[in-house]
């Protein structure tokens, strides 16, 4: 069936339509500094579905910031598949190209959000329309969910997890270069505040330097914790890692710093537990406090990292039918079996997998390394293959008997 359907889809698909849908979404600013945030982007997605004779749904999540859903109803008895993508982007920052004037050059579509991830959203939308237009029978429902605020605290997917719609399997369309990502690390952003005592720079012995205390903590973490993290290697996802990303302390060179802030990014793997992740830093703090009565440090989880749900690791069994079906489809489309690996960043797939309990893969066209970059783009040919892959996967999964 899939071989015959592939031929029909290839004949029906106009890749220029995928480019046009992507471009229309890219031209709409939907980042944290844009008026209305994702509202206009959600409205344009809904307008496309409506123009195609489909029935989109707005679901309010935050003030005037809705998720947008659309469903192809199955006849019954099959698995429901969710295609999930976020409608927000990061701001343009200092881009080297016009960020909101999408254009194609040498087979690449340029603009903010082309690869993260309005291109994948467009592929999902067009894939659904093709299946509807070709009247491909589906037993299970095929559900598109466009969610808000993934680039910040993922309130859109948290709302989806709590209120539905539910599905049996899910694909989150981040840029994977058309490879199958069957897992990724969990994410914690931690802030450490070191408290000292101010004094004049000419009499530093009368103060307590908070920057020095932070440096001592950093050295202890590097000497004691980081080597342990390197030993915790997941066979698919790789090792646990961390990074010191921000440090701020002091007021001027001639004063002893009485306060220092250190922020770190901790990526954890499935064999670790969140209590362990947090507890290891607390143990180092207690150790340094016991060695030095003037050492004072408080650790907090940064609120900007998440809304209410822990950003846990995500993984799906590589022999799950969602993975094997997708692998077979990509092998057929590209003439070579794709690797199964782990995604480099954190995604909403974690919330869908861990809290909605829906086995999920991360898969989509485009190169993650150009996401958020000054020159963001997505290959047009990958948009074509991505659209075909989403459509074929939906036909395979939704027609499995549940």
C-alpha cells in the first residue's frame, strides 16, 4: 500500500506549495518581542486549513496566545498519530539575512524560523491536506498540534498534555536532517548565589570575596562532579554533561565582591534521577561549607527554564513500530537506511513522552546547527522529503489495528 501511496503523493505534491506555506509563516514575527507573540502565526495556520476545507481549532493557553489544532478523523480501530510543532521562534537578533522576508537561493529557503520550525509545521500541514485530497483511508485519527512558547517555558505543550488531544504515537518536528532521533537528554538550568562581604579593594582582608567562593565551587565541580558525569553514558543519548554559562559578580574593581551569581546548564540522561542531579550540587555546597565557615551559597532552579513540568530525558524503544515504520519509509524515500540517534537539544517530546505517556520521536527536515543562527535556512529538497515522510508515516501508523 505504501509503495502505491508514495507514487500518488509524489505526483500530487507541489513542493512550491510547501515553500509558500513556510514562507507565509516565516513572514509573520512570532518571537518573544513580537506584538501578540504567536497569535498571528496561529491565525495564518488556521486560515490555510480553512482554505483547504479542513476544520482548525483555536485553544486558548495564555492571554490571547492560542494553540492551533486540526484533525483528520479516522474510521476507527486504528492508532492515532499526533504531528506536533511549535509556532514561536527566537528573535532575529543580528541576522545576516532579512529575517522576515523569506527567499529561496540555490535550493535553500532563508529566514528566521525556516528550520526551527515553521518549515516542519508547513510539511505537516501539507501532508495532512494531501492525505485528505487523495482520500487516503485512515483508521486512526491524524492530529496536528501547533503549540506556543516552546522556545521559553513550553506552556503550549504543557496545556496539551493536561487537556488533550491524546494520541497513541507522536512526531515532534524539530530539525534532524531527516534522521530519526529516538531520545534526548533532560535539561536543568540552575543558579548559584554566593554571598560574601563588601570591603575596599585596598583592604581586601576585611571582606569576603564572593567571586573567589564561586571560583572555588567551579573548581570543585570540575574536579569532582564532571568526571563522574562523563562516566554516565547512555547507549543512544551519550554522556551526562553540564556547562557553566553565566557568571556575574561585584560592582567595581576597587571593591571586594559581596555577591556573585553563577548559572549552569545541566543535561541529564535516563539512568539519572532529578533528585540525584540536584543533590550532587547540594553535596558539594555542604562540603565547601564544612571546609570554610565563610562559604555561603544558595542553589535554585531557574524559573525561566520551565513552567511546571520537569524537563526530563526522553527516549523511545528503537523497535517501537513508530521508529521501524519511519525507518522503512525513509529507506525507501532516500535509498539508504537512516541512522537512529539522539537529538542535541531538549524538545517538547519530553513532555509528551513523560507526562502524556505517548511514545514519541523527533524527526524533521533541516540542520539543527543553523537554528537560532544569523543565517537560518532549510533545504527545499528536505521540505519535499519531509512532507512525503510525514504523510506516509501517518498512513502506516493510523492504519495499524489498535
